[in-house]
C-alpha cells in the first residue's frame, strides 16, 4: 500500500523520478545504498508487471518486497515478521494438465528465496525488534495488541484474493499446510525473479489472522506499523 512506503520516503534521498505504467519509480539512495523505490500496486499481475519493469529498465541486482499479510498458523500473531522461504500461488490450478499449484511450463509449485539473504534479513529483523521503540511508541503496540513480536522464516501463499474468512484461510492451510501467511503479490514477484535469475526476498508484517476481523484498522496498521517495520528492517539490512 502507498502508506507502507511513506516512512521510507521520508529518509529516501531522491535523485530522479521515472513514471511508467502508472507507477512512479524513485531512484536515489537509502542508508547510503543505491535503491529504486516503487509502490507495486495490488495483486499478482500488478506486482509481476512492476518486478519485470524493475529488472528490464533499471537493471536491479536484487528485489526486496515488503508489505502486510494475514497469519495462518496458530503461532503467527499480529506484529510478527515473516521472511519468505518458499512462495506458492494458492489460486494456481492447471489440473489435470499439471499438478495443482504447479506453474505451467516451469514445472515448479514454489519459488525459493536465497538462504543467505534470508539469514541476513532475519538478522536485520532481530536488530529492528531489539530497537523497535526507536521506531514505534508503546501506545502504538498497545493499540494494535502487539506484545512480543516474533520472526518466522517460512512459506508464504499468494493469490488474487483478500482473505477475510476463517473458511477460506482453513482451505488454504489444508492444501498448503506449511504456509505461515497469505497475501496477494509475493509468489508473482518470485516467479518473475526466478525466470530472470534475479535474487529476491519477501518480507511480510502480520496485520491480521486472515479471518472476519482482517479489515479492522487495516490502512491504519499499514501506515503506522508496517511502514516502520519496513524502514527498520531495511535500515539494518542495507547497513
């Protein structure tokens, strides 16, 4: 969401703006690293388009996708961080031509992130949580009922649906029992990066539990919490 990159934009040293395909690509420096910052827009098609543009027009060396997600596992709570390992498209079903979840022509059901980058992001996330009070107030944690945030390295499911019912989240978990959370873009970005051989990482802040309460204060959470999580994690990762 646009709210999620506001905190980053405050510290971003913009050198150039490029507008393409209804997206604004900000070129500049963040924590003394050359970076392209862009709002991907929602859904798999939009995020895949953005990733393709980044790779072809800006020749990026890696893509880091941040955002919010709905937790699926009982040990995943609001305020937790999920660093993606295997990315699945939970709405991909080409059966009986190919197996359910398998991406046609690629022979893959999941796209895996780089283990070294996962470890670096986990370390950056730990450092952020150690110093989280520099980014967020105690009142903000209380308002969103965030107690002791945890870090998970695990699988993520993506699909062109905002999951807001326990029935649907249970269906996804039954089909893909290892996934920690569900969102709308990560696996699409992962597929593009796999095809272009560009390293990628997916970081998700848990905003809800993908049930009937998923819509409550969602924009506020993105603006106040998720944006600060992204800023704090990237600060330590890029530094």
